[in-house]
C-alpha cells in the first residue's frame, strides 16, 4: 500500500458565468490593477488516500472527482 495526496483544482468551464470571478476582477480594477483581463474563482481540494500503487491511486482520485467533487456539467 502507498499513501498518496490528490490535489484537485476545480474551476468553472469557460462557457459558464462566474459571478465571483467578475466581482474579484472589478475590485482589482478599482484597486488600480487595470491589466487584469479575467478572473476565474474555483476551489482547491486535497484528498489523502491509500492505494495498492500510484496508478490505482490516480484511478481512485479521478473517480472521486467525477462522482462527488466536481459538477462536470459546469466545472472542469
């Protein structure tokens, strides 16, 4: 058995409206950071797991992301 840490970054797909990102972009512009073209706000998730080997751990992590951690219709 190996212990692994899966690090998952979930963000809205480009075609999905991101109101949080728009808000952050607006605040950055008001603070004088006019060069900011786009902001996307997502989430960062760490999952510690045990698996037979690294390949099995990667398969487990991928399945967990698809099944629970992201809404695949709107997040990538």
